[in-house]
C-alpha cells in the first residue's frame, strides 16, 4: 500500500476580520474548506477561548500589565454575558474527497470594544491541524468609527467591568473625551514617491439603530500640516450609513527640513453622528534610507 496526504485548501488566509458592528448585533462570514485529496476527511474545530487550558492561562499576569514585547494574547475581549463572542458551525463532520465544506463564523459582541479576538483551529482526524485562523472584530455603541495609524491606548481591556465613558458623560448625546492615534509616514530618501498613510472614517448601518442623520467629519489644523509638508486628500466630508471615507495623507520633506528634528504635528479629527467624538491625531514623519 501507499500513504495519502490529506490536502485541503482554505478560502481565507491567517486572518478573518469581521470588521465594525454595533454592539448587540450579529454578523456572519463564511469560510470554505476544500478537500483536494482522494480520501474522506473527518474534521473538528476548536476555539482558543473554549480551550480546556483557558482558565489556567487566565491565572497568569494580565497581558496589559506586561510589555508589548512579552504580549502573546490571541484571545482578546470576550462577552460580559459569558456566551462566546465568536462561534462556528458546524463543529465536526466529514468532507468527502473532492468536495468542500462551508463553515459559518458568527460574531456577536454584547458591549463596545475594539479588541475582540479569538483563534480558530480546524483539525483533521481529531489531531492534525489543517488550518489556523485568527478571528478579530470591533463593536461600537454608536454608528461611527475611525481606524488607521497606531492607537495610543492599552490594546487589552482591564478585568473590571465598567460603564462606557460615553454613557457616563453624554446624556442626550454630547462630546466624549478625545481618543488618540499616531500616523507615521516614512519617506524613502531620494524617492520620487511621497510617503503615504490613511485614516478611515466609517458610518455603520444596523437594524438596532434608528435611521438618523448622516455622519460628518472634519480635521483641523490644515495650515500647520501643510507647512510641515503634509498633504490631505480631504479634510472634511459627510457619510451616509454604510459608507466609508478614506482620508489619504502624503508627505514630502520640505526643503528646509532638519533631519534631526522630524515634524510632529497634532490635529483634532471631529466625527459627528448621534454623538460627537474627538480624535487627537499625531502626524509624525521621518526620512529613512533606501537600503
């Protein structure tokens, strides 16, 4: 006789990003596994958050108390309710030779967080890991979001259950304290192309939200940014529900640039929906060698 390798092909790569949803809602995504071998493959799935060793691992020092170099957290924020924020169906079965199996991944966050994540393993014969997929998603209480750059906050929630700042300080809808992110642009020395980066502003659509006015955004301090060599595609705009707007930023070093003192300019990005949110954006640029 001769051995046969159990080969499979997965429709997604190492990451499945479920995107932004409104807290309390549910979205799904489909992962297809194709059996390209000549034998029937029994499969099962595992979520890291449901691992038997998960409780033991949680007795360790929380990752937000360790340095970023030491962090290896693959299970992020979980639901307050105790129900899994990610689920997958089916959890076991068989894939016939030459056939494929659809797996439905469900994302159901019950509170606001940007750091929902889990790790999915698809096993063959109960022990052989065929595919590993990192799952991530984010939830907001309000129908708008901003992403891009490097968030300047703690990337893991503390163990305490606290009420969102917005609900504490914004009765009837008002301003919330500024959030911060860093936008780093690196210009390659001697290049004909400017350094580029972008910020994305989004307006979510959800049956949980009343169809209210559009989401508006504006970025101030344009004159100072221009003096430092930064150019913006658009400093303001209006989004209907379900739309995204990418604010492109480019940078070419000004002729009088002192390389020992790279430009650092701050600007306030204001996003208005059913509440007003402010984001402090730090624009940092530097020249790097081509090597």
